[in-house]
């Protein structure tokens, strides 16, 4: 596994990493393409999840899931 691949990123960090817009990021979460966890007023995602997304993997990865739904509501 790459160093830092399980780093937890905020929405701002994730959209910078992916180089996509905020609305596109939230759309990917809503559609289940990116697994993220709602924490308070924000969303958190693992860097390894973003790497999986970039490689074109399915939305069903194991790992970072909290008690909240992984889809944006």
C-alpha cells in the first residue's frame, strides 16, 4: 500500500486532489461512485478511496465507512 493512502481528506482536500468541482464531487458521492462519510457538517474520504475512483474501480470498496450513509443526502 502506498504511504499516506489511508489519509483522511476533507471535501476541500479531496476536490483539489481530484481536480474536479465541488458539485461534481458531491454528485459522485450521491451516485455512490465515491464512498465518503458524513462527519458533522462535512464529508471525509480516504485518499485510497480517491485513488480507487481514479483507477475506475467500482463504488463498493471496503474500509472507511462510519455510521452515516456513504451517499450524500
